[in-house]
C-alpha cells in the first residue's frame, strides 16, 4: 500500500485532476490540472513547486565514509568538499549501471545519497571493512523541488538570506518558516532550481510559506508529468525508461555501461580501485557498442504522414515512454526510449540508444511511428544534448 508524503495534506487538496501515480512506494501527483501546460510553463517562466519527498535517501556516516563511497561510485567522492553535491552512478563488477543519483557532503564524515530505486542491499553488501553506518532516511525528510527562473528570488525572500549566490550543486543551511532546512542548488528540470530539505514533522509550514510568499512570483504546484517534459528537454535520463538497473535485468542485452548511456564523462579511471574499474577501463580501450543520443524528429514529415491519412497531426500533451524502434533503411539500429513535444523549443524531441557509428551529430535515421494502426517511419536527426540549456541554470 502506498504511503503519503509529508506534504500530502496540501497536495491532495490541490490535485483537481485526481491523477496520481506510485513513486517509490508513495502517492505522487501526475498533474494538478487535467493538462500539464500551466505547470510546465511555471517551471520555464516562473517557478514550479514539486513534492520530491519519495526520492530515496540514505545517510552515510563514519570515518571511512568518503573512501567507502568512492569505492562504490565511478567518480571520486573523497575530494568532495563539505557543502557540495555531486551527480554520479554506481556499477557492478562488469561495469553495468545499477543506479544514478546524487551524493551530498553534509559534514566532514557525513554524506547523503539519493537513488532512483531502493539500493540499501548494495550499500550494505559493500560496507564490510569500512567504519561507516548506512541508514535509509526517506521517511524522515520532506523534499520540495522549487524550479524555475523565479526560484532563487522566492527562496531568498522566504529565508531572509540571499540564496541567488549559492553555487550550482552547492548546499547550505537556512531558516524557513522558523524551521531549519537544507537548500541545495539542484534539480531535474535543467533550469535554475533548488531543492529544500526539511524534517517531515515540519513539512507543512514550509510548503505553506513557499506557496504564500511565492504567489507574487508566479509559483505553481507542479506534478511529475510537467517534470517529465522538462527533464527530456534537459536531456536527463530516467531509470527504468532510458536505461535499466543491471541487477533487475533478465538478460545481458538489457544492461548498459556509463559510456553507453551518456555518463562516460563522470568515470574517473585513474585512481584508487573502485567497483567495475577494470571492466570500464577495458570498455574505454575497445570502444562501446551503444551510445545515447538526442533526436530531433521531423515535424514536417510527421505532419505529412497524418495528412496522407486525412488526419491532423497527433501528439500527446505529456512525454511518452514507450520505446520506438530506430532504423537505417531496413536494419534496426536502436530505439528511442522517451520523448516529448517541447513547448519552449517547438521541436519534437527524443532520447535514444543507437549503435556506435550512428551517434554523430547530423546523422539521419528513421523512427517508427503508428498512424491508424499501421507502422510507418519518419526521419529524425541526431542533435546535441541538452536540447534546452539556459545560462541561468549554472550562473
């Protein structure tokens, strides 16, 4: 049975669409309205407030915490400064990705790890020999993702502290609604944004203050459907959709390495041993079979295809997650795993996995689409990711 987040009393009252889904064992709003437009444009032009409490969290503490997390991660954690957050992934001995998430250094020997799926078994399995403790703390904290151009101004107003100067992937403490909170300059929208962490029993006053004071800045409660559109525009992966967790795969063909899903940039091979190091070094030397790319799917071709059937072009108002085959002529060379129409960019976008050699920017391929129960293909072009990358995200 799904649980309520610490903010459920507020989100339930506002969810007029009655559209919910299960996220990591919690009830989560898909969209507050019957469509996602208002929430999406709040993320891009004002501020959207999303309940991210179901995000799975682990607190890792102890003298060996830095060395322990460095061994688990493909990138070094022992060099992470207090008050900083890093995005990383974890792999098995064969170099296949288990999960991706963030690690925040809260204090000298204290870290907070977030993951997409429950990974306590992995953390405990590799804890032997290290003087560390690992505790799942998902239920102890409410997390709000405040994302959009107005987010910094709102947080500065409600905390009485100028948080607009907080560095990208920075972390700081603050007072909000007379409660202690942690604020990180992080998010999943690819825009200027912050995440506010508060103990669960103090969650509602924090929500109320942000919504009340943020009204002057155009704040809107936002759900997962709007978030999904923004994360695709930003080129961000979704576990279970754009790649699968290796221990949960039935066959090897479903598994991926960091190099194959666009995370090769974070792999730091030349350092102390870490899990999967030898396999990743060998893959880097021989080259990967697959690559993650961004696709710009031809709107003109899609429009013409529908025209031939006497129909107007049809696009979902939310992001799609049903994989579509990709072709080079008659040969299948990969699959598009998620995509969306971008209201901001006015482009039909997708994230895709293709065979190496088809990943060069400008490469033309074909994507399968169905009209009137018949399968067709239309052109798509490999383009740079992220599709949307405003300067305000990092400045």
